[in-house]
């Protein structure tokens, strides 16, 4: 048996009080004068025995009454065999956006706060409490007393951050290496909670899951938006594609979707969605020749409202200037690809003998088509071009015999050299799909497609650091990328000639070369996701090295500018917490805008139920994990009983009262 308040056991010394009273009572004598006592002798002996018995019973009652009263305040208990003794109590409150919703029985975040307070009341003042939310603040390191943690709980606000169980466990392990008891209070959404993280728990720690039930309600999620053109430059009507979803099992009828451009409504559309349906709709608007367009797609869906807005920005670009420099004949595939699309590209082609060097600096993308050597003037111009964020593609010549002369050109560009020609039919089947060139090209992994075939290619050494974008089945490079200062160089290992390969006839040729060309200008993402995208790209060239400011939603932060491949990248340091449009200012002048949106994972309100969690814990045999429901009205008492095992303070108090009552009865009933 153990005691919650063992220091109170010192009060057992109070047992000495009735004992001393009893002893002093035995020594009291009272003189009574009688003329004769010979008739009282027999009565005296009888009453003496009764008095001794009464005094002993009173003494025993008092001792037992005081003993059980002290035990009642000391709170005795018999701990459970699997209980882990620790004073370190960690309470995680899920303050994600899905918790800041009233599903009909009150706001879930407020409910979580009240539950955390009930948990705290189940512990004594000797415990140290740590409070963790999705924000992962520096205050997580602070341990609180049973009184000070109450104020911290009251100040918790909803956050756009999302954390899974693995993140929470890693955070606690970083903060504390000692034994601890962790309480996870959450609605346990399946999309975000990462339930498999329970398998990473340490066996010497205790974890209690407090499951808050949410009710599945109808909800529209605005998932994404995009325009079909790789760059935005149209002065005419623009079609904006919007992906929306019904994340519930209920049909949604006649919901209105609004489009705002620069804070003015430009379009609206009524939509109907079946249960769990995803749909693409088109919203049209006219560009007013603004360089930067800020927009918002909005619904008035309730009660789940955090996903009712999707913000975006579009940066108006000019056409992409593409130049091909040929040593012999122009490549017809390149001419057809870039020359035919006059709305997107300004395409020109020169022979090495009649290059206009003044036009090189104006080009976004230059292609060396089977150029075997460079003049000193062309080499100098290309070096300047690359230093100014230029992009260059090198296509090797067909039938190359003089490798030494060609390698001089490659060496002057500081890229890998070639050693010999290899004639061997091989598949071109290694595509780095995560590279930005193939962003939004493939919706899923490449499976069961007819890959292009290469009959002959040049062996490239790997002395220089490069990134493989496309490779052969033998892992060798077909298309590789080099970062050269502020510029970019692409290198093919085989000519774009049907005698060498059929890549120009394959479906992957068009997106690969279109995206290489469009990558030569900075195309900003229409929006960024909070807590996922901490770095943003900017078109503005900060030549004067001024201090940047990001302003919006009542904040003014200073990001860290980074030069990446000649492009300006701004690191936000996780200071963006609210969705909306943010402006980039230099010297109080707006030079760029960015849109930030919440992660729409939480729009899917499907959550783990109490029964599902219990089954998961049992099936995976996860030790030292218990489960509590938020519907438990006696949560604090349940935690105490689970923590302390069987408590006996109530029994002790009843016994104390019983013996006090018995003492009174003995005094009144037993007459001397």
C-alpha cells in the first residue's frame, strides 16, 4: 500500500492524545464521606470492572478514529501492477484547425482544454507538467506547477500547424530523457494523426489517448487551382481551373463558389457535389494588365470554415525567348516544338557562322544543337549569359570523331567530358519525377508505358557534380543538369537524331523540353502551403541589397534572402501562420506578392473512433498505452483510479466517522 500524501502520516502521533487522557483519568480520585462503607464494598468491585471496560472501549474507539482520519487525508492506495511511477506529466493538446469547430456539442478545442484541466486535478502538487501543442514553441521546455499550467492552457489558440504522433514523441524525447506519462488529447483524424507512431513509444513510458469524438458533417474543400498555360501572360480572358471536393457522405446542392480578383468579385458558379465527389470546375476572368494578380476562391460552407478560402497569385510574364545555335542544319523537332507556339515562345535559329551576339543576353533558353566547338567570342558571351541566370542545353553532334576538340568546349563550360561512342540498344526509362521539370506532368508513377529507345550514345564521365534528370536502364545519364553559378546547363548524351534515338517521337519529349524552356524564367507557384512551404521564390532582383519585408494579416516579418541558381528565394522561418495574400516590400514599395493557404488534409474529418483505437492497440500489442473517452463525466476520478489503482481514503474516512460515533455511543449507553 502507498500514500498520495505520505507526509500526513506524521499526524499519527496524535494517537498519543487519547492515550494520555486515558492515563490521567486513571489517576483521578474523588473523596466521598460516608458514615459507613461496609455496604458499598460489593458494589465498588462491580462498578470498577465496568469502568475499566468502558475506558478501554473509549480509548480503542478514539485511537482507531484518529488513525483512520489520518489515513483518509493521506489517501492510501494499492497501485496497479503495470503503473509507471513518474512525476513528469506531458499533456499534448491538438490545437489544429479541425479542433476549432463546433460539431453540435461545443467547440472541440475548448473541450480539450477542459479535459486537460481534469487530468491535472488528478495529480498532486509534487508533479511537474509540460504542455505541448502543434506550434512546438520554446515554452515546451518549461515545466509548470499544478497552478501555473492552468493559465497556459487558457491561452491556447487554434493553429494551422499539424503534428502526428511520431512528431509528438520525437519532441518529448528531445525535451526529456526521464520516465514520463504522456496524455494525447485529440480528435485523431486519420489523415494527420499518424497512428503508427504509437509503435515508436518507449516501453518505460506511459501514454494515454483521450479520444474526442467529432461528428461527420457536410463540407466542401477547395483543394487547388491552376491555369493550363505553363506561364501566365494572356491579356484576354483567362480560365482558372479549380479542384473542389465533398469530403462528407452527404450530398451538397446549390453551393456557390465565388472568384475574387484583386478584392473584386469577377465570377461565381453554383455547384452540386455527390458524397465524396471530387470535381474540376472552370472560373473565367479578364486580366486588367496588372503585373501581379492576387485572387481568392471562396465559399460560405459551415460549420467547417477553415477550408472555405483558397488564395492565389499569378505573375504576368512575357513570351519566352528561345534560341537554337546550329553547326549544320536546324533540328526540325526543335523548330516544330518552339516555332509553332508563337503565343508562348519567341523562337529564333542561327548558324554558328552568323550569330548576332547582341541577342544572346535577351534569350531565356539557348540550345547548342550539335555544336562541336566554340569561338572565343561565343564562349565569352555564353559565360556572361550564364552569369545572368541563363539556361543552356548542349546536344552532342552526330557522328562525332574528334572527341578531343569537342571536350575542349565541354571543359571550357566546366561540365563532364565524353570518352567514346557506345552502340547498344537500350531503354531510356529512368525519369526523376520529383524534379521541377516534371512537376504537374505525371499524376502517378510511370507504369506499363513504352519507353523511348536509344541505339547509340556517348559515354560521359562523372568527374563533375551533376543531377540526372533522365537516365538509361543501365543508370547512365541521358539528360543531366549542372548548376553553374547563377545559371543552368543541361547536357544530353545522345543527339536528337532518329538514327541515335526516338526521343523526339515520344510523348515525353514535349513536356521535357517545354518545361526546360519555361524553367529558364522564374514561374512562381500560384500559392504556398503553410507549415509545408517555408521558402518562396521571388521575381524581384534585389540589386541594391535592401532589407526585404513580408507584410500581411497584421504581421511584418523580415525573411532571409537566399540566392539559388541565380533566383531569389526567401526563407520565412515558419512565421506565416494565417492564410491570405502577403506582399513583399523593398523600401516600402510592393515588388511581389505571395499566397499562403492552409493544408487541406484536415478537411477530411474521418477520424479514429474509440473502438478502432482500442482494436489497433490490442492488435499491435502496444504496451503501456491506455485509452480514455472525452464523454467520461468522471474523467478526473477515472485517471486517479487508473493512476493510483484502488484508493481507500473514502473507506478510511467512513471508518473514522464510524469509530467517532461508536465512542459517543459507548459514553452514553454504558452507565457506571
